[in-house]
C-alpha cells in the first residue's frame, strides 16, 4: 500500500502519540508479545469492495470535512482502509487489562488501527478504524468486524453523544465487501457475515490498560513517558512540573470516570464489558460491544452472554466496577507516586462522591430542586417499586414529568401505566404500593416553588424520550443485511434529538415488543455482537 495524494480532503494532521512515544522495533505484523513500546506500526487490510453506508455529518464537520468531501472517492478509500492518508503512519496500541476481574496480560488493539490525529478549530481528534484487519495484538482473531456489530457501534456512539453522555464518536460506517466468519452466540454454529469497518473518533483512545501493561512489567521508564504524554496533551490543567502531578492526574481520571458512569445510570445504559482495557483514561464510553439499554428496570441485568452467570457488569453494579477499575489504575500509578496514601484517599472519596452525585442525579430525574433529607428514602422506595413488576425505565421517567401534584394518586398512576409491561392492571398489593409512593411524591412536589409546566420541561431535558433500544438496532441490522439502510438513517436522525417529542417518530417511544424478548441481538449479546 503506497501513500497517495488525497485531493478531495484537507485534514490538518497533527500526530503526537506515534511521534512522542516509543514504537515497537519489530515491523512485521505478526502476533507476539510487544515490550517497551506504546504501539506497533501496522497498515489496514485493503478491502475487496468497500462501500460507504452512512456518515455522521456532524462528526465530519467537527474534523473539517464538508458534504463534498464525504461524497468523494477519497473519503471512502481512507476510511475503509483502502488507502493511507499522506504523511501518516497507522498503528495499533499496546495495552493490557483485567478481564472479568482477572489479569489477562497483554491485549492491545486486536481489531483497531489508529489512522492519524488531526486538529480542527483548536480541537484534536484521533481517527481509528475498527475492523480493518490483523495487528500484532490480534492473538487468534482475524482483526475484522461484521456489519451488525458495526451498525450498533456507529449508531450508539452518536446516540450517546446527543444524550450528553461522555463518549467516543463515530464518523463513518463502510462495508468491506468481504465475508467474515463469526459464531454470534458462541454456541458452535459459526456462519459467514458481511464485513464492515467503523471509523471511531475521540481526542484519544488511551485506556487504563495502556498504563497497566507497563506496570505489570515493571517498566517504569515507559510508564512515566506515557503518563507525562497524557498529562501534557489531555490534562493541561495539571502543572507538568508539580511534584504531585500523578496524584492530580489520578484524581481527574477518577472524577471523569464517575461523571461518565453517573450518566450511564441516568439514561439506563449498560456497558456489558467493563474490563480495564475498556476504560478510557479520558472518562469516555469506549468499545460498544455487548451493550444494552434497560427495558424492564432490573439493577441485576447485563446484556453480555459471557457474563450471564456472574453478572459482574450488571446495571446496578457499574459505579462500583468503575471504582474497582480505578483501583487497578492506582496500582499502576503507584510506581510513579511511590506513595499509596493519596491514591487510597481518592479511591475512598469516590464512594462518597458517587452517593452524592447519584442523589443529585435522581433528584433531577424526579424534578426536585430543593434538598430534603427524606429524598433518599423517597428514591429508595421508588427503586423498589420499579422492580415490583416489569417496568420500562425510559417510558416511566419520561411520563413522570406529566405527574401533577394536584392530581389524586389514582389519576397520576394512570399516567404511568404505559411504562408497565403486561398486565397493565397491577395486582392489588402492587397498586397499593404505587399509590402510596405517588402520594408521597405529590406531597414532596408541594414543597417545590416551581410551576408544573416548568418542572416538566426541566425533567424532559434529563429523562430522554428516545434511546437506542436493542430491538431498534436489530431492525436496522436486519434491513441492512438486505441492502436497505433507511432505518439506520431514520434512527440516526431520531437519536440526534433524544429529548424532543418528535411526533413523526412517536412509534419508537414504545416498550420492547414481545417478539424481541428472547431474540438474538435484542436481549443478551456476545462479545462478537
């Protein structure tokens, strides 16, 4: 593959990671252990017949591309891996990680290839292809991706951004023209599927695992180089000459990670595979694999088939897994700080900060601006009631804004019935508990000095009307398999305004249909999903 001129794009390349950090001295693209290096140079695999399916026009504009650029052959060639952008050197990162609580050693970018870093309007972006071929970190895998998982990542990245959740982004989705063998449910029934490539975008794709791999090998020299690089480029509020800069760094990573997971809990998102190699050092949601959205409000639910028994990465436990992962990062940074106490203090503070932030978040979901001591009990009682019967989280909280403090509890309960799965007629004891809670909620609203209409508007900026439910993504996948990409475009347009009513898309404001309850891709998913 040769460097070729790209006349229809003018990206402002500002590579730093592969210029300032140590590279793998071995140039061969063979599976191996890589030492004393942050990355390995590698070229994307040339696709046989690339085809552009969808582009996030907003993301394109953010990196300096317009409609003419997107429609050019050059765009397709670069972001399918067919050609390398001039004066760039693609690479795969080296990192390790804990997977499902156990140290897995070297992992690395097994099917991700970083193309370049660019700058536009004082914002830096790293561009990365997922599914573009083998790297030294692919182990026994092929480094490729299939259409279904690529659609899910492309749509969800952008949906999360518009929900206000810290996240990596997605620029484009391409078909490769190649067939890829996958065993979708790991049940011994592999089949060929359409290959696809997503171009992911973020300020950086550095993970907790990038630091862990050096610490595990006691490579303090390169650990320090990576930490200093990360602080210099992405934590500019930290003085590079400060004696406690690594402690400050850890504190900021903790803050950003907490911010991320609070947003997950707010919108009902379950990551599904929160290994330390899937934790962004910038506090961004990264690696959209077996993720899912709560349908029924189940704190114990995880979408990951691999985690079916342990349920380590279940919805209600996500904030504590973030703390556990931060503990592993602290172990790595200890080699630089030489003092555990400040790191331990930050980890201990995380729990208190989480409880405080969760309370603030739940108050906002309930439309409560005043701070009353009884709010904790009100919220705990609500979470218990949400589990009495199968209750759709998104619909419940969206409709909660319609509750009026002057209504009777019975009238308010009717407003919420849409959120309950069958049967709509609640059992007598369940109904009694809901009426009791609604009575307390109405009394609590009486304390608020705000009109119901204003409260409802504020609540509707916190509680989305539309999220990317798994069955919605699956419908777009089923259509795309037949060459119909219209549902991808419709969902993309819908999810750009998740808090708006969007009457023309009202059909998507609905509980999971019964046909999707146990359908592959709509309930639980594998890591190949």
